[in-house]
């Protein structure tokens, strides 16, 4: 299980604070995200894990009154993702997001995946076809949809829709993928397919996943961070966190002693 | 360890039951061993039958506790200290069951010696002494488990060296005996088997103590050099 290679940094939160208006949702988060590893964020509802996840692709920018402090460094170029000179659209090309509920656009399967590429200005039909096929294959849904690419995406099953959303996120070749409880709306079989997919994807892309399912965090991630009341309580190797956590609060949460 | 209770009180009950079953099994094994040692030093061959029969109870407890562990893992997916406890218990019962087997071997050895018309009492002191030491180790290992006391567990682990040393000295004594008077060979070999069983009980007690350290501290200290076994907490 253990691997002894030294992990490479893909991103790092440094002194990250976040405010929804007056309310502080993240408190001085310092945390590494390692390249081509899966990092799971766990913690009770309202602990800030989704807020933290969303900071990585500047989703909070859409609402007035939201405010970041500190930085999220993105490597190898050492860009501060939160820098005011950094275009959120550019950030989102490099950092893809998959949500809790599958949210395909009311378009065809093909157009869902091609969308990000078109936004980027790609209009060459051959290139689009190649990239869509590649993304659908990477998201392990190609075989199921290759003969009906022109069908409406919302007609797919929930599990297929979620894999389509992953394909859509993959189409622009992101370096970091954010998953916000990607399987909470899926049955165990579809969940298994997504988890298997996460395992495949980490060969090429770094993954940050928020999950309420502790066993899922234990199964899919290499590193786990436990958050509580906007603070990062403990970050460590997943094996370590689930067998011998260092902090009592982490221990209480993962053994079901909260409350 | 964690004294706070789970959100699920049923889970607490299940873990509590599991722990008390282990202590019950441990108590039974202790009784078996001291009965076997008594049989040896006092020549109570009559109790041998009882010891051999009671071993079945020990075996049944091992199976029942392992089964409870499997059910608990399937139902509750324990993590962290709970996981270590369940995993550790499943290993502890294996060692307890084997310590119970050793008690049975001692009892059977006693019966063989007496049936051959011999009195093992001339070696009684050495065996009695090493057996007391092994029994103390087992008792302390179980105490360490009951109180989740890693420091006590480390003491048990350290005590195993003394039992091993004493076993070697009994061996040397008996070899001398056999060389001096070959007529004692049969009895001496039976006594060696008994001493060996006692020494193994010490090993199992040490294993139990190592599992306790894992349960409490999450460190696997099996097969580590002695100086690295110290408690870190």
C-alpha cells in the first residue's frame, strides 16, 4: 500500500481565509495538493469543505460580497489562482469541476462535451470529434453513448449523466479536477463506476474530492484532510487518517462520535 | 483511546460486548493454565480430564468472538481506534486460544508422567517458577487490554526475555539429568514438552501485549528490535 516516492506539489493553499460577507467560512487554511494524487476533504456539513473546493476554480467570484485572503499557489508555474490579475475563465480551463448532482446542459451528448472547447474557440470539426471521443473514453462512457452522440444528454441515466459531466470537465485537459460529492445522488453501482474512474483518472490529473461518505474517502484517496468549523484540523495520508489519526477531533468524526 | 460514545449507542454496546467476551475468554485461559500447573506440581491427575474438556469452551469462544468481529466490520465499517480495537481483538483471541492449547498440552504431559509411574516433583520448582512468570505475563497483558494501557503492555513484552532465559536453563538442567541417568529420558522429555508449553504461553502473552500496543497507539511493534518497543505516548 505505501509508496515511498516523494509527492510533487500541484497546488498549495497558503493562509487562505474566505468570507461570505461578514461570515468567515475558511480560517487560515494551509494545505498541499499533490500532483496526480487524489485528496479527499471530509468533515461535517458546514465545515467549509465545499467552500474550500470552490475556491480552486474561483466559483465564489460570481457572488458579490465574497472575499478571499491568502493565496492558492498552482504549480508548476506558481500562479496564485486567487490573484486579481488572473482571469477566472483561464483558471477554469485548468481546473475542472464536477458537481453533486449531474448537471448536463440541455443539449446533445456531443455538444455537452464539446462546449468547453467551443468556448475556447475551437471550431475544427475533426479536432472537436477527436477530443470529444477521447474525453468520453477517459470518462468510461464512450461505449455506452458512441452510437447516440446526438441524443439529448438529460435522457441519460443519473450515473451516465455524471460520467458525461466528468467527460465535459476532461475535454479541456484540466490539470486539477474538483469533485463535489460526485456520487451522493447515485446508486452503489454507478458510485462504483465513478470511483473506478477516479482511480483511472489520477494517472493523468490531480483530483480534489469532497465526500460525505467516509468509506469512499478511504477507498479513493491518497491523502485526506479533515475540516471542522472552517479550519483544517488534520491533513495526512489516507491510510494514516483512517487507522491512526493524530487529532482527537478527526478520530471522533471518522469513528462516528460527533455530537 | 476514546471514551466518548458513538452516535449509535448500539455500536457502543457491540464494542463493549466484544471487549467483555475477550476478557471472559482470557479469564478462562488463565484458569486453564493455573489448573494445569497445579496438576503438575500437586500431581492432581484427576483435573487433567477437566482441563482437556474445558479447552473446547475456549475454542468456542474464539470462534464466537471472531464471528462477532466479522459482523461488526460488515455492519459498522469501524475506523481509526474502533478499527484497531476490532482488528486487534481478532488477533488477541487467536493467541489466547493457542495459550489455551498449551495448557491442554501441559495437562496431558502431566498425565503421561504420572501414568508412567513417575513423579516430576524433582523439577517442580523450576517449572513452577517459569509458569508463574508466564501466567503473570498473561494476566498483565489482559489487564493492559482491559485498561488499554500501552505502558503495561510494553512491560509484558519486556518480561518475555526472562521466561525465555529460564526455559533455556531448565533445558540445560534436564539435559544434564538425561546424560547422567538415561532412565530419566522419557520423563525428562515430557517435562521439556511442559516447559516448552509454558514458554509458548509467555510468547502468546507477549503477542497479546503487542496487539494491545497496536490498539492503543496504532504502532505495529511486532518483530521490532527491543529498544523500539517503548511506548511513545
